[in-house]
């Protein structure tokens, strides 16, 4: 599939609230439908943007720059990036039991990883960046 330059990038969108996330997700789904013909991939990646976007909005300190979402196609891969300012980063214990139904939180990245090929988490200058890649 040969993409036009305008369809290669879902420009960075601010996500200042959970209510705003719905509009960003809708725009992303519309853009993604022009990138792939697979309705299943569009649905799967809609879940990814919803999960990561909601976590980013909830994790952004009050008064900070809003969370953001962007995506692009590079070398046949879709790259989806969600970023937000953070005050403190806590990394779950590597031995966390993801199968334990009674544990609190921590299922978001597990869910996301089921729909994409790779999830990379990084922190740069108090900005948490989650970058997912997947084949189209």
C-alpha cells in the first residue's frame, strides 16, 4: 500500500480530558481506516488508543500540559505514541502476577500488548512516552 504524505501521519493531538479523548479516538479511527483495510485492526487499535489515552489523561498532574497522541506509518509499521507529563514514575515489580484478578490496576499495558507487536515505555524530562508499533 502506497500512502500519500498526508495520510502517513496522524498529527499530534492534545488530550486535556477524558471527554476530549472520545473525539481524538474518533479522529484516529477515521485516519486509521485510510491506512489499513482491516476493520479488525482498526477496532483493536481503537482499544489501544482508548486505554493509553485514558491512562495518560489520568496520570497528568493538574495544571500541566495535556497528554498527547500521535501516530505515523514508517517502513510498513504503524507507530502510535502517547505522552504525558508526570510527577513520579512507579514501575511495577517485574514479578507482578498479571493473572491475579484481585490485584489493583496494572492491566492496561498487558491489554495493549495483546494488540500490538511492541510496547516501549520511556521517560524523558518528566514526560512519560509510550510508543507502540505494529505491522499493518
